[in-house]
C-alpha cells in the first residue's frame, strides 16, 4: 500500500491465473475512516485476457483486512490477519 493523499492509496497485487500466468497490478483505492479502521473501494482494468475491470471493496483494521472483488467473469474474497 502506498499513500497518495489523505483518502487515496495505491494497492499493489501479484496474481496468478491458471497456475501459469503471473503478473502484478495496482489498484487505486478510496479510503474512508470507519469505527476502528477504514473502509475502501476501487477498481482497475486488468485487460481483456485477465478478466477486464475488477471492483474491490472491503474493510481494514490494525489487525485484519477483508475484501471482496468482482468482475464480469470472476469474483471472490480474501482475508488477512496479523500474526499473534
């Protein structure tokens, strides 16, 4: 994550499709304070071969991150927790 402004961040991801194709991409995220953390959303066009436009939304706290993503041909979620 790289901070661009008070509410704008750039999230860098690494992805693998079909166990063969590996690449990295960046998603601009709009961050808003929420309770003890932040809510975020953003989208990125990964190109036709990678599924087109992906939309992300989720929440982050100092110890957890939860996000969903979706495109016209794919969807899912991911969660991360700080080790104890």
